[in-house]
């Protein structure tokens, strides 16, 4: 699923403009949209604010980064209709180059099954997650994980804390050139996240392993995982091929070094 922003507002504008001017300008912008886009904006669910623009934007927008430090609030009218779950079945990815939001399933979704994505990073502790959802989105989460047994909820919390720790340690091990240690922990990251039914996005995961094996000097496995990453990005069929181009360039570099080594 691919969506583009109906409204894109810079954070400095939101911070520096008086509220009544901000609401007037954003409403004028919405009213200048094509009729069908405007209809989708006004048909979105609304928050508790008494001001129409704030009620729509506040409960339906995403914070996105364009460039190195240009933070914006984007209203994606189709993606905004996807509900939150603490154990989702889809990821969302924002492309700076294309200004698109892609929603990508990471497991088979059955006919009639609702699509969910997480509004907060998966490793966020449960109490922080619930507070953020209440403060920023105005609801108390009642997803399947939040309604699960205490054992299931506690296990999920432990697994996510483990994944968060593993990611940090992997980066430290890579920076200190403990590549084999980083590889072992990367494989453990996949296993632990699968226990929680929230696996990493596999092309990203294969890119990580390809990089680590390359740094270690294991060209056989570097080639293997680089090819898996390229295949994964190609199958995704993203409107933004930047990741595919990067993976393909890395694979080409590995292949060239393999040829020189023969």
C-alpha cells in the first residue's frame, strides 16, 4: 500500500505560528485540495479538540523527517485509517525521496483480517507505550496483546527488552570490530523477535548480516546475504528503489572483490 501526504506541515510553522493563524492557514490548504482528497480528509476520525483542524490533524498525522533535520507533520489519509496494535502485522516505511508512506505486510494476512501497524517503536516499554498512545492519540490501547494473559504480556515485554538490548550491543560490537560476536547477536535478534511475532523487516536484516560478514572477511556469506537482500528489496517492489540500489551496489562490490580474489 502506498500513500502520499494530503497535508505536509513543518514543525517550525507549528511552533512559531499563533494557534488561530495556524488553524486558518491549514484549513485553507485543506479546502484547496482536489475534491476527492478533501473528502477523505474530512471523513477521517477526529480527536477531542473543539477545533476541527486540530481534531483531524492531531489524531491522524505522522511525524516524518525530510532531509537531515527537517521535521514535518504529514497527513496520509489512507494510512491514517489503519489502526494501532502493539503486536502489528504490518510495518510502515517513509520515503524522503518520493514523499510516500508505504505499508508493508511482514506476514500473511488472511482475507477479512484487519491490518494493524504500531504507532510507537516496538521496543517501547508497555507503560511508556500506553502513556504515549493516550497522550498523543487519545485512546487506551485494547489490542490483542494488551488483552492477552499476563504470561503472554510479560513474555512479550521481556523479548522486546532483549531485542532492544541486542540492537544496541550489535552496534557496539561492530564499532569495536567484534564482527563474529555481532553476527551471533544479529541471529539471536531474529529468533527472539520471532518469538514475539514481530520479526524484523527481512531485507534490512539480510543487509545487516551481509555487512557484518563482509567486514569479517567472510565473502561467501557476505555474498549469500547480499543476494538475499537484493532479492527481498526487488520482491517488495517499492516506489522508492533507493534501498534496492544500495543493496545492489553492495552486492556488485562484493562480486568484484570475489573476482579479484580468484
